[in-house]
């Protein structure tokens, strides 16, 4: 299997500080094993793995976080489904995503709640904004 790039976030159990690192591995299991091994090699017993996600997912999260800063000042499509389905009176009247700090349309808010119930989450890379980021740069 081909290696993929994974983003690992470690958190220090005493200071609460976080550190981000990368590992190359074909699967999440292998990435987790490597991340643990790397922490041990460095004698980092106080660091626990907080999260491991595909690198594309991290990039999508950064993109969405950047967009969230603009969101309050303009009328944009829903970043998750890409439809002009947002309440435009005030962005805060829309649903707050459970996946990132950004507002999404009510239909997407409901979908995310259902995903959590079914335990099957849509990755951030599948969001409309991650697939066509250039469309979100202009109003
Ligand atoms: Zn939506």
C-alpha cells in the first residue's frame, strides 16, 4: 500500500501544550504505531497523541478556518454543501458546524447531527469549499 501523509497532534499531559508532527504511513493504524514509536524514541512519556488525521484533512481545516474569518462580513454559500442556503441576515443565525468553527446551513447542521448518530462522518476534504476553494475567494 502507498504511504500517505498524516498529521499528528501530541499534547503534553502536564503543561497542556500541543505539538504538531507528520508521519508517513499507508494506514491510520500504522500511522498511530509510528507516532507512538516516535514519541518513545524521543523519551516523551508526557506527551499523548491527541489526534491523527490525513494531511489533506488538516489542509481543509486550515482553509475552512481562514474562510470562517471572512464569513461574518459577507454573504457566502454554505461552505459544506456549496448551496446559497445560508441565513443572510446574520451568519450566527445559521448552524455552527460540529467539525470546525464555522457556520453552515441548517440542512448541513442536521446532516452532521445524523452523521454523529450513525458514526459515519463526512471528511472536511469532501466539503464544497475544500473541493473548489477558488470560488470562495470572491463574493
Ligand atoms: Zn449546507
